[in-house]
């Protein structure tokens, strides 16, 4: 990984002032500037429409999952430059030729997304009339285009953690090789590297040649060697751009910082991350029925003192949570623990990770994964030199095929867990797979299970001869499984409940119909039936036909049907006769009585009163015990 490879490390002194400068504050806000090449517009191709639909998906996904992000949209290589969404957003900005700003870099709101959706309805007919396409030889200067993107980000009125310029094009080279604009573009790449602005190229062609220009340009922006440049499949890049639910920035996915103690006076600082984020529903709120105003709730802790003489509660008194206490009764004495003392007991260990030893990697195959894994990455903000020490540990574990066993406490008041640090590398990922876009060099944190997590199942009940299938039955079932087997791809699986909720929210906000995505990767039942149709006859010969379950009677949905209370099976005059009731008790036949009748028997014949909250079974047991 180039960011913590010693060959690319910068020598930093041990000054305390410089160490403080290494600790930036993160706001969780990201700036994205989408730049669409107008040359995508052709009468024979729909590349421009495809590019705008990708941005549409990015806008909707960003609005649903993180509306704090700021996004903008502009077109390159146009003939005209009409007014953008905000006419005054270009003040004090030098507008280059053959460029047009559609949306300034602003926070995503309903109005911004609605303006873009209305623009898509008139595409592509109005694009040529409004913007036009620049002719050959009059294209926009690529360096001026990047400068305009930086100026738009600088006037977004928000402090952002990282900025990204996303360029969608099908041209493999913006300028001729020997032109001045070609050299200026590489100079601008150095400026992007100094300002820590990322540049992402999204080719709208499946076959795209990076060698002519973008291989060297992207290597300069990322400060990497050209030999180590590995292009990503364009189709995967387009999928990840449209899906803003997947966060590629490590800062956005960081769960926290911690210190890994390797021994006496030897430690390093690191961060840990999620491979994937969970889809979370919007937080529930209470609103007023009259004006839909949000109800604000405030928690108040009160205590009431018991008078030892009268055992009556006194007036309530509000207390601060830090001044609260826990009281435990021990016989005639009471033990009072303050809030601070309880926190001391909870914090048995200092938050962080402690190395316990090493184990062979082959032993890891015997464990049961009880929790999703995390990814560990070095960090020099707290302890300088952590990246070098981290790489040394990582290389030795890979060379000796070992895993590190550690005790990990992620934060205060959390439960300490035993974890295994498994060295992983991007070289281990299969080329072209979805995981290869997330794989990096570092440690995968595998949470080890406790003995109580593993269940001991008794297989004697079902692993018998009666449940044994013949060899022909096993063979036909294996054929069916092979026919229905699918390759797992998490990018194409969606939570149906979250997906349905999002479509409802978008339809309510924009007054349009949004179809639920669902799990489009799975084939429909009809196509699955066609795949296994040739094996069904053999399957039925071996196992027989399945018996159809009996249909349940449908519930009556008539609005005229009225609910009737349960009719008692005993007459009221019979319950007044004690001899009749005693005979019923001896025969254990009071189950047909209602709860009210049982309470009447207890009051009239046994002079016992039971609380109204008593259950019917408790009343029956009480009557039978009294008669015995």
C-alpha cells in the first residue's frame, strides 16, 4: 500500500507542534464535482444519457444516505454556457471557454435534485440547443477545466474532508500530444496532488486505452509509479459511482482509533473500519398532530426518598446523571455505588489492543465466524512511526504464514474480545471481482468466538436410518443444486424493506414513481423452473409427488360481522348450587368456565378474592387446591 510503504514515507521530526498538526478534524462531508464530456452526445449512441443516469442514481443515493455531501455538475467541450442553477455562483470565478456549469457545488436538497430530474425529462433533444457540442480543435482546455472545479469547491460554503473530481468521457486523450495544453494538464495534476484533491476517471467505453494520457496523469495525481498503475474495469467504476451507499474513502468508514501494544514500551496507533456499512432506517420522531411540529424530548432523572418511619415516598427531586447512584440491598444493609465507581468497574481494560501471541494461519479454519470482520490500517497521528512498524509486522506475518492473537477493547464500557489479525493483501483478491475494489494491504480483524457461542446439537434424533436417502436421491439433489447455483455478488443484493421505504420517500418528495430495485441478480421463478424441468420427472420417481397441504378457511371480511363475547357453557343458577360445583371440581371439568365464573366460585363458595389480573389457569389451580 503506497500510503504506508517506507519507500514513500516523509521524514517527520519529533516536535510536539508538528504532531499536533497531524490531527485534522473530520466533518464527515465530501465534495464531488461531476464533469460530463459533451462529446458523449452522438445520434447513434446513448452514452450521454447513460452518464446522466449514473449521476441521477448518485444524487438520489446521496440524498438518502448522506445529504451532508456537497455535489456539483458541469459540462465540458460545449459551445454555449447558459446560466447555472444559481446565477450568482460564478461571481469572482474566471469562466473558461467551452465549459458550462449546470449545478454549483452545494449540499443536496430536494430542490437541487428536482431541478436535475426535470432537466433529464427534456434530454437529449434540448441538450444540443442549450449547450451544444464543441467542434474538433475548439475543445476546452483540460487544465482550465480542473481549475474551475477547484474554484467551485472553494465556494461551496462548507468545510469538506476530501474533494473528488469525477470525469465521465469516452475520449482517451483530451489534447494532442505535442500541444501546450497537453503539458499544462500534467502541471495541473501536480496541483491536485498538492491540494489533496482526488481525480476519478469514469470511461463510458468498456474498451478504454489509458496509456495515451490518463495513465501518467492519474499516477501524478495519486503520487504513484506508473509501473504500479492497474486500471479498474470501467463497468465496475460506473457501478460504484452510481451507488453512493458504498464509501470508498477510509476516513468516512473509520470506526475509531486505538493503540496496539506489542510489548513493554512498544506500541503503534491504528484505525479500524467496516468493509460494508449497514442500511439504517430514518430515525423515528414524534410530531404534533395539528401542525406537524417536531416534539423535542428531554430525559430527566428524579429521585424520591422513603420515610423510614411512615414508609411513604417524599417529593421527587431532579438530579444530574453524574450525581446519581446505584443502591444494592444486602440483608439489613444497603450498598451505595456512585456513577463514577460503576464506570471504573466497567472499564476493566484501557481501550485499545494488546498482543498476546502468534498462531498458525491454518488454525483459523477451525473457528466459527460470530461477527463481521473489520479492517485495520496504520495511523501516524498519535504515534509517529506507526506505519513503518505496522508494515514490518504485516510483512513478517505474511512471510511466516502466522496470525496475531490479541485482546481488543474498541471503546470504553465495551466488552473485551479476543481477535485474530489476519494479514491480507490486494494481490490475494481475484482480478475483476467486486472484492478486489475493496481489498488492500493490512490486517483483517477476525473476532474469535467463546465456548458459549458454539451450540452442541444432538444429531441422534434426525441422523437415523429412517432419514437416510438412497444414492440415487443424493445424486439427483446434487444435480438440482448445481443447476440452481449462483455466484454471490453483494452489490446486487438489496434490503427489500429499506428499498421499499426509499422508493416511497422518493415518490412522495418528487411526485414521481420510483421502482424498487430488489435483488435483480436473482432469476425469476419461471426461469428457474425451466432450468430444472428436465430433472423433475426423475426427482418425482425417486421421492414421489409432494402432497398439497390442505387449504385453510379464509377469514370472514364482512363489515357486518360483529364480534360476540364467549358464551358461558354453564348456567348462572347452576353455579349457585354448592353440590353441583363440588361435583364439577371432582370431575376436573371447570375448564369450560370463563374467568368471571371462576372468580364467582371462589367468592361465593370459598370466601376467597383473587386479583383481576390473575390468569385463568391460576384460578383453576387455586380452586382445585382449596377443594383438596
